[in-house]
C-alpha cells in the first residue's frame, strides 16, 4: 500500500493549480459583479461616501463612463480604469447594454497616420476664452483602427493668443495602449524621441452621449469633424 505523504510534491502541485484556478475564478466573479455604466446628467456630484452628506470629491459630466457596482441604498460605487473610486447616486447612472458594450470601443476615436499627414481629419478640440485672450486645445489619437495593434500615439496641441499680439503654440506627444473601451497614455516623447513615463497615466475614452467627443482625464473634448459640434 502506498503511504500517504502530506508533503508529496505531486499533491502540492495539484494544490497550487487549484489555488491558481480559484484566484482566476474570483477575479472573474469580481469583474462580472461590476457593470459598465454611463452618467446621464451633467455636473453630477461624486462623493467619498454613499450619502448626500459625503464629501464631494469631483463632478461627473454627462457621457462619462465608469465601472460601477450594483446599487446599494440608492448609491453606486464607481471606479475609473486607473482605480480611483467614488460614489454616485444610482439615479444618475445607466448601464450599457450588452449590444452597446460590443460596439463601444476606443478604436473609434483613432485616426491613421496617413489621415493626419494629409490633414484629412480634425481633432478633438475645446476653445477657452477670457476677456483679452483665447486658447485652443486639441487632441489627436493615432493608431490601428482595426485593433490588430493596441499601440497608440497621441498629440496634444495648445495655441494661445491675446489682444496684445502675443501668440504661442506648444505640442506634447504621448504613447499608450488601447484597452478595450479606453486608451491609457503612459509616456511622453521628448525631442530626441525618448519615452519618459508619465507620473500619472492619462485615461481617454469616447463620450457615451448624443454629442460625439472624448473624455481626457475627465475633461470633455468635442469631435470637430462632427459638424453638430461647430459653433455659429
């Protein structure tokens, strides 16, 4: 009769496999417990605790998307792709339906390098104005629209001018990756082509609203190739 040995390497191997499978299962369960939800109103309070007395830690704009837990006493905990958490009233969120999730992809906001080189595309632009000045901020995201490569390059351009005649422009280039419905920009490219890691990754994703545009670190930039976003 074979003597049982509790330290038998074969048994330990099986235990390791079981624990690894359990970990994967728990991770999958945790992911399934979260929904992808979008904000249905503008300037929605984001709170540190699930209460109207909770400290306001931010404002969510219409069309912003989060991972969201199930509602609990009228509140849902939301989480950004980089892990920041807050609470939003459940009445201000709606889940993306399965058929919407299938087509909601960050590749939709990408331009090809050829489109950019040929000036065939507009970027995502917001214009800020003061009494005597104006600043235009534009993002362009370059990558493979087919999704075969997840590598992304991004260019952020600012153009400033005031009534005294002062004008200046600045350009910053980034690298990152497509991760399903969002882009994570993780590095900047210096003048020598060297990539330096960002202190904090920048999250970019398409706005889930009637207006086409993107959110970059929570700031909305309309798509200027969409004529409905043009001013009078």
